[in-house]
């Protein structure tokens, strides 16, 4: 019974630590986009609400990619008009891949592979952070390697909302609601 309570406590602390960053400043990350532009997050998004998707493994990268087109369609390039009068968002969006220090030597190869695989219209919104994976993982409370994490930031870089995992319409709806709530 004692072990069960201890394990439950550890699980709860882990679960709570994932969301501990809400309301805090997003940590600084030096990155380079697939269009070879150096950026610093969160300052690259200053002045606007910013969505940042983070992955740190091949599996989470694949799951992050399930979000790319839906987020692009809603936040970056929404339909010009539709029958339902959809909302137009003025936000920044970055998909960030954290690459281990060992990958630094293969940076050109990694970027080349990503450029071939990812639509050109999305490439300015995709950035690679080389090294410091453990540091960023800890600061962001990243858990399961299969999960990409999404952070909605205020124009000042404070974390407003966090979600993680593979794309789903309900998670996308929660992101839209969080953005709407802040922009109202």
C-alpha cells in the first residue's frame, strides 16, 4: 500500500510539473529556421500571441507533423472567406525541433532532410535548436519522447496554455479557445 501511495505521489508530481510553467516566462532558445534565419524565442514572437510546438525525438517529430497543416490552415493562412465567418488570427507560429549536441555535426544533413520533407510554405515557421536538449526539456517540463508539446505565449512571452500529444480536433479547439480568450 505504501508503494502504491508513493508511486501515486510521484505520478501526481510529474503530471503537475508538466503544467508548472503556465504563467511563467517561456525559456530563451536560440534557433535557426529552415530558411536559414537565426531567431531567438520567445523574443521572435514579441508583440503578438505566439504558438510554439516543440519536439525532441523522431517519434515526437512525427507527431508534431500531424499538427503542421491544421495549425497552418487556422493560424497562418486561414481561408479568405467561408460560409461560417471564421475568425482571422494575427499570431506568430513556430515548430521547434530540439536536436542533441551529437546532431550538431549533422545539422546540414538534418535541415536538408527536413526541407525535402516539409512544404516550402511552412519552412519559415520551422526552427531547429542545436544542443541543450536536457536543459530545455527540464525547463519546459517535457515528458514522453513521443509527445510534441505546444505552448501559447502572450505577446510578452509568458506561457498562457500548454498541451501535448498527437493532433486532435479537441486539442486544436482548446488552443483556439486559449488564443481567443487572450485576444478578446
